[in-house]
C-alpha cells in the first residue's frame, strides 16, 4: 500500500540557519514525489516535484529536495531559513503504476522559523 | 500565471442541506480532483475525474457526494444532505496530460451547523 510519513509534527529553526523537513514514502512502483506548502487560511501551493532524473530537485522560494531511493526519502531543504518560511509543509507521493494520479499525503510538518 | 480558482471561499450551511462547491481548473488541464482537509488533519483524496467521468474515488466519496463538469470550464462537487463531519476545507486540483503536477485552488471552507 502507498503511504507517506512525515516523522516530525513540528520543526523549529532559527532564521538564517539551514532547515530540513523529513519525508519517507512507500509505493509499489516508482514514486512521483511532491512538496506543497500551506500558509494559514490558504490553499496548497506547489513547491517542487521529483519525477525522474537528477536526484536533487530545486523548487520555489529557494527550497530543494533530494530523492534517495535506497532510503525511500525525499527530504525538503533550504540553506538559509526565513521567518516567512513558517508554514505547514506537506509531502505527497504518487505511484507511477497508479493510472488515476491520486496523491497520497503525509500528515504535514509545521515549520517555525524564529527571528 | 494560470491558477485554479474556487468559489465560495467559505460556505456555511445547516445540517441536512445540499451544497455545491465550484472550481475552475486550469484551462488546458485534463485531470481534475477533489481533496478535503478536516481541521488539523491530513489532506484526503476524494475523487479524480477524467474524460467526463470519475476515474477513481476513495471510500469517503460515498453516495452523498457527486461531481460534475457542467461546461468546459467548471468542475463542481455536490454534497447532499450535509452532516456535521463534512465540515472541512475542500480543495480542487487539476493536472495536465500526464498528471505529474497537480495545482490546487485556494480551497472552500465548509462549515456545517
């Protein structure tokens, strides 16, 4: 069965420090992996995706994520955090064998960047 | 930049009433989806729609729910006889031909009293 785990409910980082938000997944086939960000009372904004190719994917707002097949992980990273990065981050996966394209979501990680 | 839009942003209804949530997907997208997020919980898949029919639905999407693409631009979610537990944020999404990137609308917050 497909699943996504975000092991941390909350991550606290000081402004200017690097941040990592963790995500691991389980699929039958090959994964298509996504990160979305949700600001308070807002919708889900697409950050980045991994479909194939280079394991390091760069996305919006300076975020990047690294696909690690052996560890079945897709951690979200940013070299220098901003207070404005504070939001709820969701990892999602789609199994490439799933022809209906539904996304399976992690529970979300609240990222708090302190000045 | 094209975006998915949803109306209304907030809908308040009485238990037992019917509601219709509206979405306008990105114009050249072919796949459409509804998800919901109960407050404080994870996003849950409801249904996907392609070529004018439902392609997949979750166990949440029972007979109380229906979707429709009444014209070339709108994609609607109808909830019949709403229940208190239907209170949630409902997100519409669309994706292009290969479904490798789903773009989400801002959501409709449904409150059932």
